[in-house]
C-alpha cells in the first residue's frame, strides 16, 4: 500500500511538472507569436505612397520677379519667367509612382514620372514657355522629354544641359502636364567623335540618323557645340562600338582640337517646331 501510494505521488509530481512545462511553453508561444508574425509578415509594412505632392503659392511678388520651383530632391524644376502669370495662383507638383500608360516600342523610362498643375489655369495664357528641367538615369542612348497628351506620348523640344549631373531641359506651353524622360534604344547619343577630311563643311557621318538630319554635337569637356548636317553613314559600330559620330574636320575644329583625335560628345537632333 505504501509502495502504491509512493508510486502514485511520484506520477502526480511528474504530471504536475509536465503540466507546468506545457503551460509555460504555451504561454511563451502566446507571447512571442505576435512579434514573430509582425517581423515576418510583409503585409504589416507601410505601403509606399502612390503620389508625392508638393505645392507653392505664386503670389504677386513671385509673378513679378519669376521663380524656379524645385522638388525636395532637386530632381525636377519648373522655371517660371517674370509676368508669365496674370494673377496669383497655386502650383502643384506631383511625383507619381505608376506611369499608367504604355511606353512606345524601343523606348525606356529614364526618369521619375512628374506632374505639374497650375490650379487657376486662366492665369496662364501659354504665350511664354515654362521651363521643365528633369534629372535622368545615366545612359548613352538618345534622351527626350515627353508628356502625355491624353492619348499618346508627345515629344518636347529638349536638350541635355548638364551631362555630368544628368540634367535635361525642355519648354512647355500648357498649364498642366505629366512628364517623363524616355530613352531611344535605337539611337546612340553619347560617345566618342572622330574627324575626317571630306567636304570641308559642317557635316558628319552618322550610323543612327538619316542623311540631311540636323544634329547638335556638344563637346562634353568644354561645352562647345556645333550644328552639323548628316551627309554620310558611319562609323561602323561593329568596329568602333564607342564611336557615336564622325565629324568633318571643319566641324570638329569648332568644338575640339584636331590633335585630340577623339573627343567625348553628346549628339542630339535639332528639332524644328
């Protein structure tokens, strides 16, 4: 009888210890599970905003002297000339996350998607342009500023003004628009330019642009530019993959020293609007 009682007490003690261990384990899981779930569940992360909004009130003083509106990251600017607006109004800038429209074939997106809006649109008659200045991702392809006109992407007169910091500038004449910088994968815009003796003119050979196309060629090192007309095909990219254009010696001398042989340039079409 004593042995049975002792055995029963031992079993009870063991069961109590097991029960306590089980209870402790359940309690521990209960306490830690929410923290584990929060750490591992991506659905708890705050979503990125679809639109970042910045605004500025254009008062009478800004209208008189003009003003450049700059985004906080300085990657988008709107230059408003003096007396462009007829009355005070609000300018609203929006950086949009989603483009929402198909990109043309052979084009790539090289910038953020920006929108600007003059709230009181009657204050702007569109006679003087608004300067749009955007930062783009580094690329050797031809860049162009475009805006969505409601049914398609429309190209704007634009020019790379600061290749070191990847800045392109365009001009616009509407009180509202959404802008992108697109890259044309079929045309190389940055690379080396050589010279040759041919017709003694402001002309060049290009593998990307058709004959009679007017191009602006800018020496990246000194900022000097020359406008040339394409009159031949070349250089061969299979042989010279880094070569963007071959300039007649007359054109080459206007932006570089003949003894350099090769110079780093940007090539852009001269748009006629």
